């Protein structure tokens, strides 16, 4: 007998082109199957709603507060307060149906404490994959998180320290970033040899490396060095965007995971053609069979942690993609690319991380904001009181 049957609504399995009318039966923390279920100890009526796999955020900063004053907040936090802030942001993401989060930048011990606290049930939150403090150059992008190092020896040591601490991913800043004064967003921070040392050391210790890279030269260096993933991948130059199809083809051929960080923040960009250019890059990445996942860089100014669904809408508009394509990116595709076994689908044996929303997000992505229930590991962890 199933422990719980979710009945009376529609379900979308993370892969199909359409949602279907069906019941979903759970056995403890796993999906038992779909169909007309037999008896169950309990049932959850979701009439008028659709159940989908819990969403996956591929690039988050739980330690940032998403406001223009983020840096003062960051600098003013004690470690204890920052950990509470991170837990609170995680909780809000979970309540928005985001059941798994890859955090790509926070002080290393805090990220690891929170991940382990959630995993052990000490606090409620999304499942976490964490990089800890991004590896950066002296004075480089996000140096204030504690990840400065220089030279091949320095970068090897930085990788070793993180793996010793227990990180899941290695994040390296291949270019500067807009949020760090006195860095250069367009130019590479590390040499190809330094990045190679980083990647070699990470692979020896069975970790994958993802590189923050906005500028086209930084992307080129990261691709040449052989990174496993690229964050942002925005192809910016000082003059705007430079479309580089041969480089995109290389990214596809090398099977590099692309985390494009598309967010509700794009809506506030001035109407100067940048949005269209960025849309062209996104479309080219998808059309060239790059391994793209869904990510928003939430936590940065103007990008609230819980705004993944809004980012998916922006992505769909910018790249001319369908709601189902975006839903796949944020569920089964992200799970696959992040190596998350048994997550991102509704299939027998899969972990029952589920989001129930009113309406049908396979027809209308905005319905993702109409959250009715969130389940994590078969347990209802959030029920909308309305
Ligand atoms: Zn980021």
C-alpha cells in the first residue's frame, strides 16, 4: 500500500511534452508510480492543480540579500547571522518549490554547515550542492568571500582546501565581475596554465570545476583549459555582446555544462538592444546542443532567491523557448547535468521532491508562482494557507 496518493489533478513527469490527468503514488520518500492508484494510507487532493518535479536552481548565493545594499549586509554580518540569513533564504526557496539548489559562492564553512544541517533534518531547506568560497585572484571577483589565491601552486592548494572542507563543486572566477569594484569583467583573471592546474587537481579529487565567465576572452580561456562548466557564459565585450558561434560549437563539443544565469533582473535592463543580443546567445546555446541548465544567480541585487519561475519566463521569452522546454531545463535536465541521481523526474523509484501548483505550468509558466504544496522526500514541507 502506498503511503500517500496525490490525486484529482494533472502530473508532468519532468520529460514529456504534456501534462496528463493522473494520480501519483508515493512510498515513503520515493515515487511508486502514476496511474489509478490502489489504496493509500493518506491522500492529497490536488483538483485543478498540476504536480511537477521540484525545481532545481543551478546558481544561487544564499548569503546575499538581493538588494542594492548587499555588500553592506555581507560585510556587517557576523558568521552566525550570515548562516541564519542563508537558512532563511533557503527556506523561502523551498516554499517556492525549489527543492534543490547549487550554491556557487558563500564562505566555505557556512555553506557546508547549512548543507549538512538540511541533510540531517536540523533545519528545513532545499537539498544543497555547495562550492564554498569561489577561487579567485588577489583582489579578484568576490575576493571578500575568502577565496584569494595566485599562481599554479596557490590554485592547487585552494582546491585541496575546499575538498578537505567537503565542497561538492569547485567554482573558479575566470573573469572579473560587475559586483566587485576594481576587477575587469571582460578580461581573464587566471592564465590557462593556472586554470589547468585547478582542473587537474579537482579531477584528481573527483570534483568538477565550473568557471564564472562573462567576457568572451574569459570564456575562451576557460574552454581551452578544459573546465566542466561555465557560469553566465554571456559573451560580453566592452561594447556589448560578441556572438561567437565557433566558440559555442567548442562548448558543445567539449560537453561543458552551461549555467546561463537568466533572471527577473533582465526585465529592468534598459531597452538598448542588450536583451535581444543576450536572447540570441541563449538561443544559439540551445540550438547548438550545448548542455544548458536553468540558473538565475539569485541573491544578487534585483534577483530574489525565490524568483526562479520568473527567470524561466524571461528565458523562454528571450530564447523563444516553450514552457515545457524551460521546465525540462529546471528539472530533469539540471538533475542530469549536476549528477543528481533520482531527482528531477516523476518516475518509479525517483525521490519524491514535488511541487504542486494551481493551473498547468506546461501551458503557462506563470502558474509556477501559484504554489499549493511543496513536498521534499515525500513529506509536505509547505502548504499554501490560501
Ligand atoms: Zn554568482
